[in-house]
C-alpha cells in the first residue's frame, strides 16, 4: 500500500464530451486498471475513415503499470477498440461477463488476438488487482449482463455505473442491484462516474417491456410479412420479437451478419429462449407462408451496407420489400445518423411497405437513464465527488446540475474533457491534474493511426475544391519550357483544352518557368513558382482553392 501522498488518478481517454469510444483509466502508484475500451463511428467530416478509437499514448508510456481491462458490457462503444489497443499490451487480461465474453470471443478470433486472456467477471465477484478491488454489480441496459463496477482503492471507493437505466420489469427478469448501490452509499463513495446520455430528458426511461407490447399491437391486425430492424446486440429486443411472433403464430427469420452471429451466441449461452421449430433459415424465406413471417434484421441506423437499407434498395439476396410488407424500425437515430435513417425509411415507403418508426409509434425505448433515475443513482451512492461521463458536453453539464440538486457540492462536480485527470487524495480532497494526450486515432482499412489530421485535411480540400495537376517538361540546359504543359483536373472544372481558363493557366505556367536569365533551374523552386502563380490565378477566376500538383520533368 502506497503512502498518504499518492493520489488516485481517474483519467478518461474517451467517452466524455462525446458519445462513443469509452475508456476510463484508474491509476494508483504503480498500478493501472482500465474500464472499457470502445470505438466511435466517424462523422461525415472524416472522409474515408472507418472507425475512431481512443489515443492510448498515455497507457503506452506507462505500459508496465497496466494490470487489466475490465469490460462493463459488450456494446461497440465500450469494447470495439480492443482489437486495435490490445496488441500494444500483450499478456494483459480482459475481464468480462458471460455474454460479453461470448461476443468478444468472436471479435478476438476475427482479429487473431491470442495474447490477452479473456477471464470471467460476474456480478457479485470480488477481484483483487494490486491496490484495487473490483466489485461488479448488475445494472439494467439494452444488452443482457450489463454491469457497473465499484473499485475499492486506498483513497476510498469509486463507482463507475457503466451504461445503465433502472428498469423495474426487465425482459430477462434480472433487476439492477439496488442493494449493493445502497450499501456502497452507506459505506461512503468517494467518487461516482455516471452515464449522462439522457441527462437532458426529464422523468424516467420506460421499461424495455413496453416495446414487446408495441410489437404485438402493431402485428396483431396484419396479414402480411413483418420486418423488424433493431440493434444486433439488443438481445432483450430480439427476445421480444420471438415472443410476439410466437403469441401470434408467426415464424421468425434472422438476417444480417451481426444479428445472426449474436443470435447464435446468445442462444448457445441461454440468453434467448424460443421453440427451435419457429426459426426459418434465411434461404427458405421465399417458401415460408407470406403472412406468417417475422424477419429480424440489422440496419436500424440506416447503415448503407446493413440488411434494412439493402432490402429498401432491392439489393438483398433473400428479401425484397413488397407492397403489403410492414417494417418496424425499433431504434431511434444515433445523433449524426438521422439522414441515413430518413433515407432508408423513404426508400421503404417507395417500395410499397408501411413503416413504423421512432416519430410514429414507440416501438423503441432507450437503454439509458433519464433525469429521475440519474438522481436515484446519485441518491443511493451519495458520492463526495462526481464526474459525469458518457455524453456530449451539454449532457455532462445538465448531469452536473442534477448532482448539485441532490446534494453534491458544486466545487466537487468535475465536468472534464478527455485526457483531464482528476486526482483524489487520501484526505478525500480532489483536484484537476495536468492533461495527458487524448484524442482520435483513425482506423482506415488496415491502417491504425497512420491517417492523421493532415491527411484528413487534404481529403477535405480534395472533396471541397478538387485537384489541378500540371505536367511541365523543362530543358535542362536552358531552363525553358519544352512543348505544351499538360493539365489534368479532377473535381474542379472539366478542363477542355480550348477552355480559355486552361489557355490562360498554361500562359501563366510558362511565364512562371521562363524567367529571364540563364541560370540553371532548380526543380523544387520551379514547382513552388508554378504552384503559387497557378493557385493565385485559379482563386481569382473561381474563388476556389483546388490542390495544385506541379510535376516538373527535365529533358
């Protein structure tokens, strides 16, 4: 045990001020435990980027201290970064609950990661890691087996809620563990880190059960096929599709790579219960009775490659949308995806389907706590210090206000950005530390972190203004232009040879190269002269700045 002057350092490397790439570092002396390691999907400014993962420079600098990764639940924004981060930390174990291990086992196989043991950590266990004792507890969320984690440390107990909501009638019957939260609150919680996703929403988040009732209500009067799109990881939602179908005497087909994979794993682990005879293989869909089928698929976020968008675009191998089909989009759009979702819904209507979506019928509830539940979490744990996490900045601010309303001192509420450490001392006081490196690492195809801000800036310029390439042949002896410079443009103007602007550009290029005097030309200098004079001319003509690439060939 370290001395009283050693602080506990809590450092978010992702997940504050944003939704996604959750990663929280807990450091005491020579030991580090990391909770979650997620990814984020790129926004439309990130041209060609597939995924964004946290910058783990700080952990790499302290590689010898990293003892374990603890996983709260198997959503991509909490585990999706592991395949890109674990190779830097060979031998460091990953602890997760049953379903999370099932889903992670697949990911680990796909990415061929064999150096990190995957170890069971279930609610009610106590796990000793150096000076930390991790105590996972059950919490409600939109995936089974979600946990929060209490960490006992030499300076006091910290509670990390994970993603949560207090659902008093969960589909799997497994209730959030209020008992342990109240007990921790009685013993004293030095700091609470809590989910802020719905901190702007008053009241309570409805129970997941409501969705099952909505499914039955929509499906009961229908005679045609029903297609339900939802998140592949929301096993409770899939269970409700199965239950509603069984009640109404319909069979079920499951479509979409991630949905099929999760369906298989959840069935093997006993998280999905159904009569095997009611499942129709996807290649037998055409033979199934038309009015007796429910199809569960992916693509509720309008992702272009997922099941629903392909069906809407008549590009799906097994399902073509037909008049008389009913589609239920059982998800609300993630911020940034609204356009994709709207486009998919439009295409479904065009194909003749009737669509129930988030603004029409509540066939979806969130997996995150609203204000009253967030206050209940604060009231049960009674923390001295509070760090709102997992939310965009405005959500963190609102959550901070709720904490103050429930009795946390305003100076003990830390609304921070990624990379800002909060240091808690043995006497119970807390302060902000010096920020550490935290940012975006872009995954583009197979390259991780090789595409940086500069490349993105270039892609943005190319996307906005196009490119203008010039090939000039110069006489080595005289430094004069030989023949006619060649111009290739893409995404700028369609440059025909007799275009007056192209003619003028060529004149300017010659003028830039044929400077009087008989000095030997320096290629690098010529390129700069051509680039400057062309960029200026093109901007005067079009008020746009294409990327100018001069190529000078000496003969």
